[in-house]
C-alpha cells in the first residue's frame, strides 16, 4: 500500500494522462478501504479494552468490599494463664465488685494500647475476646492461705462477677492439672495465629509451660510476630527471652501481681504443693483482719474426732500442725474399738442405768462414733466447703442433744459419770464452729 508521498506523486502524474488518473483513483479507493478496515479493528479492540477495564474495576470493588468485611469482623484475642498471672489483691478482696473492676481496667488497658502509636494495626471495629484459664479451687485457697481474703469463696465470687461484665470475657476453670490449661492455650493460640480474621493476639503466661514453644516459634517469625503481644507485669513480660526481642510487650502492673502469693512455693494449680506460713509482719491489714488471718492459718483443734488442721488446699501429703491429720479420728476410732470389745466404758457414760447397756447397744454406739469421726475428718480437710463444714457442725450438735437428752429426759446418765466430758466437748466444739463460721465460709 502506498503512503501519502507516493499518492501525491501519482496525483501529479495523473494530471497529464487519463490512464494515470484512473489508476490513481483505484489506488486511493483501496487505501481508503484499508483505513476503514483498520479503524473497525481498532474500534473492536477498544470495546474489548473497555470491557476489560469494567471487569477490572468490578473485581477491585469486590476485593475492597471483602477487605472491608474482614476488617469489620476483625478479632483481637487475649489468652491468659490465670495461674501464672494472678490478679491484684485489691480486686479479689472486693469480690462482688472486684471482678467487674478488673475486667473494665484490663479492657481499657488493651484498647488504649491498640489505639496508641506503639500498638499494632487492627480493624477499627474489632471484637475483643478474652479467655483466662486457671485452677479455680487452687487459687481460691491460695489467696486465703496468703491472708489476702478471709474465705476461699471470695475468689469464686470475683470470677463470677468478672464473667458477667462483658459477653466475650471468660475465666474458665480447668481443674488442678496444669496440662489442661496449657493445652487449651496452646491449641487456641495456634488456631488464632493462623486465622486471617484475627488481627492480633495478646498472650499472658510464663515460660515453664507447654505453650512456650509455639509462642517462641511464631514470635520469632517475622510474618506472625507483628500480630503477637506478650502481656503481663514488666518482670514477667521480659522473662520471655527471644520472644520480646521480636514481638511487642504490654506491661499491666496495676492489674496482675508482679510476684506470686507468699504461700505459693509452686504454682497454685499444682495438685501437690508445699505449704508455708504467711509472713504476718507483712500483712497490711487492720488488727481485726490480722487476727482473722492468724486464726485461719492456725490449726483447728477439734477434740473427740477433729484435731488440728490448716485452712489450706488438701494435698497428697499430710499437713503438719500440732497433730498430723492421720491422728484426727484417733479418739473416735479408739472409742469405736472399746464399744466393740467391751461394755465397760459405755456403762461409765450411762452410769445411772448401766444395766440398760447391752453388747449390741455398745457396738452401735461405737459404730456411730466411728461415723462421726469420719465426717469430722472430712470436714477438717475441707473446712472452707460449706457442706463439709455444716456436716461436721451437725455431728457435734447431734452428740450434744443426745447426751443432754439422756441426762435430762431418760435419766440414763448422771452428772457424776463419764458423760460430762463428751457433753462438754460437743458443746464447746459446736459453739466454736458456729463462732468461726464466717471466717471460713465468708
């Protein structure tokens, strides 16, 4: 196909002859047809490009919508080992309102950190999910042993109000097996760190548990470390060597204790713990609270079936006091043996009518004494349990009613006989348990 210069040259020649003019017009028509064909192809390509552009714009819009959907449903997860991060005493002592205060302060601290320049990038409308796993019974008694609270149910009431403060805030009891809490935290941590809907994970615990390896592995990975923050008091947060160098840390000294409870030689969740005496000189309470704490830590002397026992969590080894718990039921079991072997001692109690004491009634009396001793032994080991406490108390009341009834109504026992001693013991024991009820049960 000829270009414009060639057409101009041919046009000049066609002015001289008709043949040249006819050929020129033919070439010109072919040239115009070729331009028209090219124009149609270009228009078609432009239409395709416009369609592609529209498709690209639509896809970009869909992607943006999906991003906004992910952002609007973003989650910030807080996983805490409650046996390692113990709440400050002031929250537990306030029991019925302390849980609400602790939840509010903890939420405010985390949200303030997320809004600060040091915090991670999260969606503006994230949901905050908090899970604390702990040994409820172990910690309840640990706070009581340390003299922080008067009864173990303080911490249980604290947990109850904490759980009702926010719908997604929960303290979960995992029992006295440490691996239960560690396993749950480890698996949940692994689940959330791989979830694109989870914007960030706060972790609070220590380095001696089963979840430390996955934490270190992800915290030292530059792809996931930006989504992890170690939570806790400054000393505990810095204890994760190799983790805090890569991941963020958030120190919350006014929420969690910076050190373990005084009586906790090992973790409060351990099923077997060594028990130590609190340092009474460091208990910053009034004189009444100090006396209550001393009374709680002092052994409970129960004659006729209950001897000394510390108000601590039951352990596999006997607690040491004035007597070992193995001797708690000694008096009762000795009386049981007497009742089955001879009627001599039973007749000394019912000395007004000794003829009415038969071998059968003596053995029945001995069996009843053994049963009472077992109940009192159980109550001594579970002194902060209301059911156990009331059962132990009821044995003394029943014994007192029996001896008074035999002396005052049936006349089988006289005040000069052997009934006086067990009657006095049952009376004093019942009065003592009634007087100290609030100290142990709140």
